[in-house]
C-alpha cells in the first residue's frame, strides 16, 4: 500500500493541473498584475460569513496558518489566498480550502453556497458535516472541478443526489470519506448524468452494492479512474477495457477476479495507459507472458499480491517509459533481472516476497537509474557485485532474506544517496565495512542474521541521520568502544545474540533519544546504574537479559530518578543481587522481568503492587 504514495502524488499533481486548466480556460481569469478591484460585494460578504462560522482544528495544522485567517474585509477578495476570480465580472469562480483544518456544519444556508458562479471547489482534507437534506449543490451549474476527499466529519454524509446532477463536472473526487456508501442506484445516476467526466476518484468509498458490470455505462471521456479499496467484488469488469482514453486505472484492493482473456483485452485496448494499479486483484489465471503486450506508454505497473505465477518476462523491464514495477507478494512468480546489456529506465523496482532468483552478477548494472530496489525474500544467490556502484541514484536498497554470501563490497560507501540499507538474513561472513561511515544520509541499517565478524564500530552510533540500527544474530565480538559524537537521531538499536563483551561505555547513554535498546544474549559485564538509565529520557523498551556478568545497581544516592516512558525492562539471567527499587518512578512500566538472578531480601509493597 505504501508504494502507492508516489503514484498518488503524481495523480494529485494531475488534478491540480486540471484545476488550473479549468480555471485558466476562461479569458476572464484573475491576473497577477495590478488591476481595478473587481470583487463583488455580495460574494466577499459570503466568504467573510463563511469564515466567521467556521472553526479551526488547531491541533492539526501546527505552524501552518489556515488561509481563511488571511482574509481581510479591507482587501479585494479576488486577491485572497485560495480564491480565483473572473477578471471581467469579478465573480468568484475558484475556491481552494484544501488541508486547512476547517470544521463546520454545511447547511442549506451556508454562505458559500451563494457563490453561484463557482467552477472549481476543493474542500479536501477538512472536517465538514453535510446534513442528509438538499442544501444547494444544484446552484453550481457551472462547476467542473469538485474535490471533497477526506472531508466528512464523524458520521456525516454527502448529498450524492445533488452532486451527481452537476452535469458539467470534469473532475470528481470523493475518496477517503470512510463510511460513505455508494449503492448501485446512485452509481447508475453518476454514470448516466456525468458524461463529461475525465477524472473519477472514489478510493475507499463503500461500493459493495455496486455490480461491477455497471461500469459499462461510464463515460468514454474518462482518462483517470480510481476505485481502490471500494469493496468491489466478483469478476473483473471487462467493460473497463472499452474506456480507451484511460491514462490511469486503479482497481487495487478489491475482491475482483481477472482472467487471462480479460487481461489481454485490457492491454490490447488501453493503449494510452501510463498508470496501471491492480494490487490484490486475483490474477492467478493470467499468463505472465501476456505482460509483453503492455503499451509502451506505461510508466507505472502495480501488480503486488495478485497471485501471479509462472515465469515473468524480464523484457517488461525494458519498456521505454516504465519508471515503476511492483510485483511484491506474488510468491510463486519466478524470474530474473536483465541479463542483456540493455539499460532500463526503471526508477523503482519492488520484487519483495517473490521467487525471483539467480546471481545478481553484473546484470544489476543495467538499472542505472534505480532509486529504490527491494529484493527482500527472493532467492538471489552469490555475492554482491562491485558494479552495484553503477546505481548512483539509489536511496533504498533491500537484499534481505536471500541466499547471498561472501563480502559486502566496500564500494557500498560510494552510494552516497542511500537512506535505507538492509542486507539482513543472508550469509555474509565479513567485518562491517568501514566505508558505510560515508553514508551520511542513511536512516535505516540492518545487517542482522548474517555471520558478521569483528567488533561493533563506534562510528555507527555517530552516523548523523541514522535512526534504526539492527546487528542482532551475528558473531560480533569485543567491547563497544567510546562513542565520540553521539547521534541524537538514533531511536532503535538491536545488538542481541552476539558475543559482545566488556562494559557498556558511558557515552552510549548519551544517545538520549533512544526508544528501544536490545543488547540481550551477549557477554556484557559491569553495572548499570539508575543514573545511567535516567539519561535515556525517551527510553520505552530495554532488554539486557542473558548477560550473566551484568548487574543492576540502585545507587540512587537519594535522587528520585524519573523514567517517564519506560514500559518494558528485561533483565533476566543477569547478575542482579537486589531488587531495583529506583524503578518506583517508572509509572509507565508494564513489563518487568528480573527472573533468574540472585535477588534476595525484602520486596516492598510498591514492588508487589506495581
């Protein structure tokens, strides 16, 4: 699901461009150059009335100032933010209040329904309540762009009967209004009346009562159709293949079945497609070689969790416009990367949890433009080639849970744009490459469950952007060295199941923003004091169990240390001799494990009651 974010941003940009074209298509659009004040008094009054009756959800906009707060009575309303006017007559024709944390009840008398010349309205990402009565949408006879996505507050609804009578609509977005039900009758009304639509976005609207064949009547003018997570069910509507102007199609996360014949029809007819999003549609009977017929205009192909099986044709990676391929979670889909010398235009490639296999060898050099590559849970084997440095644009690299072995090449440190690096659950038998210290943008590093040797380099705790570090289940030895420059961005550290020995350096406790620390099952020694732990003010989960030489000391010297966020402390199978009474101030503590120690003496009432 998260891989659709980039697509959504592109699609939103398309909507904004459409809105701009809608508003600028009129020769009377407002101009940025000085001009006479043309704002019509009755419309300025309507906007000010709306401002006065609208609440602001202050908790959600942070430092951003909602634009209606900038509206001043003394100024021409055509110069207000979010307002577009007709230059010749001064009518307000565009109103964009998206993402302004507004909360209001919209009734028949709501003032902005007096803006009868509106052509474009965007109220998305706000908190409005629409009553279940007729209240004025039918006044907007000229409306061509309407975006009400994520705008219903609590148990509100939308006046669909009126919206579906706006026959000039070119773009309609009602997405992410959770709980909104669109039944078959209302959907038929939509497709019958809105014959000019080019953009239709209904993601997460409940369409479980809509018969997929109803899509037959959708207007042939549609260019963008998005019905993701709409509870559609049954056979894939082959009528979609008749919408030959489609540029983007998203029917993902519905309980639909798409067979090979219908898929062939789809790829044969939709020759203008740039975005094809079918994640979680059942395509178990689609022959992967059918993908060779995809249009050369395709830019994004999302087929994650589609039950595809068989051999994937690697030639698809060479489609001339292709930027993104997501085949994740097709567990029985086999394939390999390009073996030819032809370069790919791909920027994003996700093969997570498929049966793709083979040696990475030098074929990876054909993907020079890649920014994100996810091969987690595949069956690639052999070593990582030094030619991986050809991926000069890479930011996200995940080779975890494969059959890789040998060295982690030191040239990895030349991939300066990396933010996410995971080689976990392989068989690398090598020391941690020092060149990783050059990756100053790295936020996520996981090398767990390998056969890593040597010590834990202290520079790992100084990487300026690192937030997540996982080195557990390796063969790391020796003490943790003094941390010269503690990274205050580091939040999670996992070093369990190694052979790390010696004292935990006091500088480790200067990593004050740590929330989770797991150093269990090592050979650590020394004493952890209340003073040390108190420095980790954001700590939530600490696991130091199975370090038989490590002890825990009260040593509070009368100081009442506070542990405001600590919820889990595991210190079993260590060398504790006295119950840690300083934890009485750990009011959030829900799990305390000090079993298999040498604790003796009295246990106080607070220790029993928690």
